[in-house]
C-alpha cells in the first residue's frame, strides 16, 4: 500500500504532457557553449567562402567574352577589311557587277565592297549620289526615306528605307558608306530585305568595321 502511494505521488507530480505522452527521454549530454562556438566558427567561414566563390564565378561569367568569333574579309583592291561575325560568310561569286568583295547572311543581309576611282573631294555628295543610284537599281521602292546621313571617321554614310505598296515585298534597307584612305577611297554597300531591327543592327556593325 505504501508502494502504491509512492507511485501515485510520482505520477501526480508529472506535468500533463508527461502523463499523456510519457516521461520525456533524457536528451543526453549537451555540448558546452565554448564547444558550440568552436564548431560554428569554421562552419560559418566555409559558408562565407562558398558564397564569395559563387559571387566571383558569377562576375567572371558576366565579364568573360561570349566566345563569338569573327572572320576577316580583306579586299586588297579596295583597301578595306571587314569583320564578319558568326552567321556571315564571304561569297565567291559576284551578285552585282562592279564590286570586288561580297559577304552574305541568311537573314537577307548582303554587303558589297568596291574601290572608287580617283580622289573624292566631297564624301557627302558622293555618298548621296551613290545611294540614289543603288536605291533605283536594288530597292525599287514605292516610297524611299532617308533614315541616316552623317559623316563618319573616314568618310560618310547614308541609309535609306524602302516601302512597297504590294503585300508581297516587305520593307528593305540600304546603307552606303564611303571610306577614304590616303589618296584613295572605297565604297561599302549594304542591303537588307526584309528589314528587321536585329538584322539591320548586325548589317550596320559589319559595315562599321570597315572604318
């Protein structure tokens, strides 16, 4: 009877949670606070180092060149050298007579180079005349608008945009750039159809590499 009273007293002294779920188990020995600090510091250092490495790798990937390669197109007769990015290729056959070098892109872009005879006294006037001539020959648009006309580092450039009344032909783009070098000059003509923003930018970059 006395033993039952002791068991009942011990049971009554337990908290409600222990009565429902049983006496909590002993969690075992705890690490001293100083030991926790000794373990946490190296772990924190590893995490910080890993974070820094990730930041450095991300920065390198953003700053590292994309790897796009360019192929040179050198026209010794005109004294012009073009840089052709990926997607552009040099043509061996002349699509337009009178030019000495050609490059083409599958999106409809075409660049042509030829030497200019004699010295050029007025690059702006020469480019305007050439742009009007090639617009008649190549564009044949119902409405032709000048979208760019300015001097450049060694010469002058002029760009035209042609629109058509029929539903078959989409807008076309023509840029003519005169490059002067010493006593000579070269004419670089770029044609694009259909005209799209990305393709037009790529064509302009190829032509600008001649300057």
